[in-house]
C-alpha cells in the first residue's frame, strides 16, 4: 500500500479520494460552500499529518478551464455597462491592500518579532510565487514566509464563505437550482477557443492561464448570446472539489512544528485582511450599490483561482471579481519592491 502511495499516480488518486470525502463530509455537515471548503480542510489536515499529496497538472488545468467557463456565463451587456463605476472600487481595493500590507508587516515586527523583510513578504496579500522569487536576493525566513502565506490562503478559503453568509444571508449550500445549462454542442464550441487562449496565456506566463483563457472565451460566447446557459453541475461541482483539494496540497511536506510557528502570524494577517475587506466592501456597497457578495469576494486577498471558484458558486459578478483580482496582482507587483531593501545579499 505504501509503495502505491509513493508513486505519483497513487499519490494523486489518494489525494483525489480525500478531496471527494471532504466534499461529501462538507455537504453532509452543511458547511458553507461544501465542495470547496470540505476538500480544502480535509486534504490540508492529511498533508500536515504526513500524507504526501498532489494533484496531476493536467487535472489542475482542466479544473481551471471549467471554472473559467463557469465565470464567463455571468457576462452580459448589463454587467459590462456597470464597469463605468469600477475605478472608484479599484481605489477602495488599493487602500485596503496598503492597509493589509503595511499594517500587517508592522504587527508582525512589533508583536511576533519578525525581521523587516520577512514581515513584508509574509504580509503581502497574495502573489506568492512572485514574493518567493523576490526573496532570492534578500535575507528572509523563506520557509516561514511560505507557510504563513499558505495558511493565509487556507484560512481565507474557509472564512470568506462564512463571512459572506453572515453579512449577506446568501445560500451557500450549493443545492439550489442553477437554471438553464449549456447544451453539449455549445459547451464543445467553447472548449476549443478556451484551450487555445489558455495555451497562449501559458506561453506568456500569465497566472491562472487556462482559467482566464476559458473565462474570456465563455464571456464572448455568453455576451453575444451564442452559447447561453450555465456549466452543468456534473462538470462544475467536481471542479470546485478539485480546487479545494489543490489548496490542501499546499501543505504537503510541511510539519506540525512549522504550522505551529506560523499559525499566529497567519491568523493575525487574516483577521486584518478580513477587517479591511469588510470595511472596503461596506463603503463601496453604500457608495455604488454593488452587492456585498460580489464586493467581499472581489476584495478578499485570496488566490485568484480560489476566489474565482467562490464567485461562481455564490453567483457573484464574475467580471467584477476577476478584474479586481487581476488588478491586485498588478498592483502588488509594483508595491512590494518599493518597500523592500534595494540590496541585502544573502550570507
């Protein structure tokens, strides 16, 4: 049995089985967004307890493709017309990011004894691969930064649906009717351009390439009325479960001791992020009238793919959510280096 789990295929099958069990348990317990949060929680726990977990790259890309197609189903002329109000919302998002980044860094240094560079990298609200690439020429506790960031994403994944339920009363059971679904002919017509755009974006190293490529293809199809209907549940629900499973695999190889060291910092940063997110969302809800569900998901500094999945599950405005998260990544690309030391070679 152990030999099977040591192979890549065996590890993938065991991980997916755990994810499926987590989705079933989440649904049975009635937790918010069960097909995402259930697998994320169970696979994370198994990873921390020593099970080697992983999801095949091909399956990950298929999952992103389906979620991207689902996001595009919400695009229509009314949504695009509302984009005129987005600049003010982007200002609110930017202010919230700065508060999380600088405020979180200050708290980590003052209360938990982090050095300046490690505090800044740990407090950055997203863009983990970019953060770790910046750290190669800086003195920082890189394992701690990676664990804190992974914990932050997991906690946000579990907390955002709960916060949305508490503040908006939205139905997060994922058991309600989904309306008309895509005909197989239309689904097939969307797959080819989605795959082509995803491959092109991946060549240019665009984050979440297949998700964004599929969303663009689906947005064009739904915006023009050529491919009406939602992605069928038999395809979308397993994709949400795979997304939750992927989040849990971040903790493969991480020890309980590392978790214990990083947990306080991750909890502190997540609390600050949620407070800033709720404050910015309330301000824009009162100012622009945008639904709280959409604002909370758009402002929450979780992973782009994760927040995209949550936006589909909760029927938030997918264009609004995707644009704000893409803007967050671009802003962080320029914001983080501005506060890091210019030269601090490793010793």
